[in-house]
C-alpha cells in the first residue's frame, strides 16, 4: 500500500487485503517507528512535500507512479517514478515535472496553481490518459506516450 505521511510517500507491505484490514499486532507501531525505512519518495531539494496520485500502472520496466510535488513557491506539479514491481522501491525518478499548472483554469480557482493526477489509464496503443484535479476547482485530462515516459525514466536511472 502506497501512503503518505507528510512530507514523503511511504510503502507498507501486506500479504493480502485481510492483513491490510486486520494487521498483526504492533504492525503500525513498528512501521511508524522506522518510517524512514518505508519512505520511497521524498521531495526534491527545496520542495515542500510529495503526495500520491493515480494507482501505479504496469509497464515492462516496472510500475509507473504519477504523483504530485509541492514546489517551493507552493505550486503543485506532476512527477513520475518507476517502481520495482516486486519490491515497490523506486528504480528511477524523473527530476523534472511532466506537468505544471499553465492554463488559466489550472492556475486560478479555489486554490491557485495546483494540478494533481488522480487517474491514469494505459491504452493498447501505448498512450496513457491522465485525469487530474486543477486549482481544486475542476478536472482536466492529459495524454502522454508511455514509451516517452519509460525511455526518460530509463535515461534517468
């Protein structure tokens, strides 16, 4: 299970859903006591925090995780990481965002300059459809080529 205790993103491992709903005695106490060992993504230098986005997508290289990062100016941007499919650990992370607020409805709304991906759907043609919240006011859609993202993650590894 990918979760967030500010300012990072962590990973909690369970054998099955029953164990998630009824974890062994002391599981969460031990997890929280050693939170650094469970942290898989931390904010870039100067950034204020990271948070989850869409559930990871399977790829031939691992799991693609789209997440948001709150930058030093308070703006939210979308980043992407490649997770190992077996361990959930980060294999590669793009240093720069793949999306930042640019359009008027992304920049101005209930909370300005925020975009955060909440849905990612891989298509048979290699396209990934992303749905995202914008300015805490509306929902947007974007398209990205899976091959471009994977190639960039390979280069960043």
